[in-house]
C-alpha cells in the first residue's frame, strides 16, 4: 500500500525551523518499518517542501505556503491506500484523517495495526 504518514509538522513549533525539522524526523521514523512490510511510505512534506521552495516560498505560513501544503496532502490522498496517523496535535493531520474517512481510506493509529507491521 501507499501509506501517507500524517502527524505534527508545523504545529507547536512557533515556525522554528529546527523544531519543524525534528517533527519531520518523527514523521519519517516509521517509514522503514512500512517499507520492510512491503508498503511505500509517503509524507506530504516530502512533496510540498520542494514545490513550495521552487515556487519561490520565502516564509513558513505565507500565502504561497498555504496554497501548496494542504492541497498537496489532499492530492496525495487521491493516490494513497491508507493513512498512518501519528500522535500529536495537528490540524493538517486531522484534516488528512477527515479526508481519508470521507474517501473510505483506512486510517491506522498505531504502526502495529498496519498490515505486516505487527
């Protein structure tokens, strides 16, 4: 399955780049386990960051950022087979879960619940 890993990225960071990088690292942590289980992990920021930067993004949260980051997740969810929702407050991740439920895409709240990852 193509599995979107959703969780806090910007939330709770005050837009501090080091805190955001630490959040991205936490998002990436289950990626190898998913891959080993035969899945393909995906994180929205892996797509959104280069798109935003090449479009001329300058400041986290600017209009361009808002126009790219959340729509990327929505587009990815058209392709994903499941979502792994990691703990932590995140409006974006909560929105990913909402979209997944609307589209009938399974949402896993623990890595162990993903097929092959027990």
